[in-house]
């Protein structure tokens, strides 16, 4: 491809759309904690002083949804009306119905909860097998939250965005051309302080020195010059409106279905996780330097209707041969994905900010006892099986 640029963005946990995602997944987790068989499609709208929760839920447990909403807002940092919403005083409106029995007819027999196509992607250009632009953008967004929570930059407020433009030579990143950071801030701080603080405390400690030349890179810090009104007061938030931030920053394709607020019978979520798991293991096994898998499903049908592999010319075998053999290693039936990746447990709220992929898999204790495997789809636990199946 020669020399080219590619940009990706991320947002902080305090961005209005990400608040909505986290509320939806917090409600999902509380329902799964009480009833692992809960069927959940929970959407959220958040605006000035109000949260609206809507969707379809079939469950054997009960939760106090306003309590979950308020606790989630408080954990993000929205405990002051001046920040855009106050967890303790905002209105919470709930309108939930039961899941359609016609959907359940297909899911109960082990079939997919809907039709559609889902993509998984992996690249060897970073340690987390993610495209560099989105990986770096997530790290900047996380660092924004860290300097706010630690008090290192006390004027930073919860809402913020990052964007990174990476220069590639052929398939590899060679430098960072442009960095954009916009952060909500206290009204009394001036633009020079913001620019200096963000560059010195957020950008320089976070981005790799071998790719970032601070003298050559262009920094856009709060480009409008002021960002005091933020959070839900500055912009309404909706569940599922940051699907490119959630996945590969636009480098890999997206089937269009969002993740947050959906239990794993919805293949929009579970099959996208499985496709990432397979793609990551294939790249880690040396099958390709860069690889994308598409899975397609029909509602109520157990097996995927198609599996497509694209290695962008970096594969060691023909793509159609890899697609034919990948079924030997990965079982893409919805119920098999749920069982193998442990997707009936309350593990989803941590996915709702800073991306669903490229994260560190770990086993953590659950609030209601026991433990669960978080980000299980990020494990490279099928490398040997892939090599055997492909003859590598």
C-alpha cells in the first residue's frame, strides 16, 4: 500500500454515549448475576438531568434499575450537576417489556438470536494485536481518566475524546503524525495550561517514543479553545452509538450491530467476540500478519450460514482454505460460543468503555461470589490447535 495515514478515535468513560453503554451493561450484569439465563436488550438515552432506560428483558430476577443507574453515573465521576448530570438528583425513567416469544422460539433451541454479519479482526502491528491508531487512542482516553481521578490534572472533567493519526509504510506503523485530545475542563483554567498539561501529562507518557517525535507531530488540544459544558448537558448519549470506538477504529469492518446492553444470545455481541478470538489466534499462530473473519447468521439457525476469511495478502495459505479449516478449531454455534467464552456471567460493564478488544484477559472475583473470566475472547489459547489444523 506504500506510505499512507490512518486515524482512529476513542472517548473517555464520561462521554455521553459511553455513559449510556455503561448503564446498559451494568443493568445486564445485575440481571445476569441474579439469573444467568436472562434475555436482555437494554437501551439507554441520557441527556441533561435525565436517564431513560428502555428495551426488552425476560428474567427470573429483580433489580432496582434507578439504583444501578445512579451507581454507574457516580462511578464514572458524575456526582456534580456542573459536570453535566448529578447521579443523586437526575431523573431515571424506565420502560421495559418482555422479549418477544417469537425470538425465544429460535434461541431456546440453540439458534442465533438474530440474523446479521459480525466481524473479527487482528493485526500483529501492536502487542495487543490491534490496529495502532485505535490502540493508541484508547490509551490516551484512559490516561485522561487517570490524571483526573488521581488529581494530577485537577481541572480535567469526565467527558473527553482522543484521536491519533498513524503513518504507515506498507503494512507497518512508522510514526505518529497528529494527535487530537479534547477534554472537558473547569471554567477557570486557561487554554495554555490545558495544552501544556495534556501534552506533558497525557500524550508524552502514553504514546511510544519510537513513533512519536514531539517536534514533528501536530497536537490539537481542545481545538475550539473551550470545553466547559460537557457530559449529557453538552450532548445527548445513546447506547450503541460508538460501535467503531468499541471495535477496531475503522481499520476492520463492522456488521452494524452494537454490543452493550445485549446478553450473549444476541450474536451481534457473542459472534463478534468469537470472531475476534479466532482472528487473534490465527495471527498469533502465524497464519497471517493481518486477518479479518466474517461470520453470518440467520435467526433461529444454529450454524453460521457463512464464514469468510480475508488476510489482505499477508496469509501463508489461501484465504478460502483457512476459512474451510477454521471450523476444526472454533465452534461458532451461538450456545457453544457462550459456553466456551463464559458469557452467561456478569462480565460486561468493563467492556463498555475503552474498547471491547485489545484488553488483558483476567480472572476476577464477582460481587455475588465466585469468579469469572473477563475478556476471555482475548486469550491466545488456540495457537497450537490452529497450527495443527493449518499444517503450520
